[in-house]
C-alpha cells in the first residue's frame, strides 16, 4: 500500500500520462536490476590501474579522464570495458517492461545499454533510437516512442561520452541533443529514475532551463533512495549524509525537480505498478459471444450492448474487443457514434479491435494463436465486462469456452471483472463465482460494489437497469 506522498506522485503522473505529457529520464541505476554495473563498478579496473581506491573516488568522470591522460588520450581500455559490459544481452527489468507498456512517447537516458528499446520491441512497439546528431534528423517510420541516448550506445563505444574531455566538448559536438532535451524539459513533465544527479551535462541543461523560465518552469519529479545507515557506519557520519540529502533535495527543487524518497528500490516498482494500474483502469475489455440472446430479443440485446458501449466511450474509457459473434458490431457502433459526437476520429485511444484469426499459415495451431490473442487483448485492460456467452456447435447451443478462458486470464492479471449475469449463459456462471468470491475489504467502496454486482444477476433486473449498474460500478472503481 502506497503512503500519502507516493500516492500524490502517482496522482500527478497519472494525470500527465493521460494528457500525453509524461516523459522518462533513466539513469544508470535503472539498469542495475537487470545485471549491468553502475559507473563505480564499471571503472574499478581503471582505478586499479591508477593505484586508486574506487570507494574513495566520487568524481568518476574525472577518474576516466585520469586514465585517458595517463595513456596519452588512448581510451581503448575504456571502450573495451564499455563493449564487454553493455553488449551483454540481458533481460529488461519489470520496471522497463511497465514503462514500455504505458503510452509514453519520449525516453531519455544516459545509459549505453539497449534495455529500453528491447522492452519496447517486446511490447510490439517501434522505438526510434537516437544517439548521434544525424539520427535526430531522421524519423523511423511508424515509430511509437523515441529513445534519446545522450551519452551514446554500447555498439559505438569510441563515440560514447565517458571522460571529462567528452563532457567539456559536449555542448559543441552534441548541441542538437541539448536543444532537443531543453525543448522536452519545457514542454513535458519528466520522471527521473535511476539517477544520482551528478551528471554535468544534465546539471548544465537544467540550470539553463531554470534561468530561461525562472518561476514559470515546468515541475518535474524524481524518485531517489533515502539514505540508510551502512553496516559499521558511525552514527555521526550517517547523520551527516542525511543532512546532505536534505540539502540536495532543496537544490533539485531549485531546478524544478521534486523528490520522492523510497527506502528500497522495490518501492519504485510499486509506484510504477500503481501508475500502470491507474492507466489500465481507463481501458475496458468487452468479452462476449452470442448465437442467441434468450430470454431477451436480439434487437433488445444489441441495443443494450450498443448503448452501454456508447456510454463507456462517453466517459472517456478506451474499449478493447475481440469482435465476438453477435456482440462486436454493436460495440463498434456505440464507440464510433460517441467518438463522432465528441468531434474526434476513431483510433486506438478509443477502440482496440483484435479479430481472431480463422486460418493457420504457420506452425502454431488456432487454439494456441487464440490464447495469445486473448492474453494480448486483456493485458491492455484494467476492467473486463462479460456479456452472454454462447455459440453453436453441431447444431447445439453451448457455453463459450473462449469466454471462460478470457475470464481466467483476466483474473490472473488482476483485472476487475464485471459479468452481467442477467445476460445468461456462461456469463451467469461467471457472475455467480464473482459474487461468491468477492472481497469487499479490498476496495474503498467494496460494500456498494458488491451490492451492484449482485443486482447484475438478479432476474428482476432489466437490461437498461443493468447498464446503469455497470456505469455505477465504474464510477466507484
């Protein structure tokens, strides 16, 4: 459970995310969970060569410069360390995966690894990766996100920003990156993760933005680990670090960055999970199939589905559907009409359709493909509606096994399920399970939600009333 400070952060980030303003800036600490080293461990062999103790060095950029100086500007060993460490194909962390699933377009990083772009590709997105000036002038077709790697890429270690000399020349060699980042800092709200804020380039850019915009600068946010007492550390030394931490927090506020502290890094994952949950709760998966609509008339049932879909869209929820038999057309019509009335055009911000493949062209069977389709569709949603649920097999009406699988996947993924029991068939069975297993203590309005869920299966409830009850549940959630 998040405390009040972290909840406020999630509230703010959720608002910025919904408005398309949220950007991410990832530092070295964001990749450590995947198995990559931080700067101190990367440069330990360099410190050993110079007969220095890496634990006593705090200015690691200057340390890298010492190595270059000692080798007459030859940085071959530095380059090799970079290639050896960051060319390993490690798996993105849960934090990378969460961010890649969110509708975030802009990513900045000082890291050399490929975790961000790999995570985006795993989630079916096209990343436009930029680490040279020339790449800034080229746009990757159908891109879903831009990943700015302002210190370079592990595949081009000789051009990476490593030494003091590289940093001092950055504003000359990489001015287009400074301009691009300055523009994003003005127009977007950044969440900084995995940073210690000792990067000289970042300090330079943030200070320029502050000077240019004064008290009108945009508010940004970061998550930092709170100072904790090390083993064998003297109490006085720990208290000294705590005072420095408070002063550092004030310095970040001066450049427009508000700090949220965590006690351990797992709390960052909790914050990002809650951010994703908030986002997903604005997406509703509609599961349904109907060869017949008994005890309702077909026209009456289709009108119910149409009106419910339209009202959901009116409340700015995104709808995901698999175009189920007897259901899909009414869903599309409802969302489409409301979108037109709102003066917009239909796209994946309003409706995501995933018609099921009906033939096999590869090695996988249709049931396997359908299961993957269901998992993909439900992964977008935080709420799932279940309607009717029957199909015709060999001339006989049977319950929809596909909807039962979708129910199972939804429950496994923590999706809030709302079976409209009065529509009958498999949905009535699912409704009984939900009502019997519902834990009202897990929700702020749990008692009222349970009351409404029960009414959705009451044989006295008409379809029009069921629609109203669903909308009431959505409001309570």
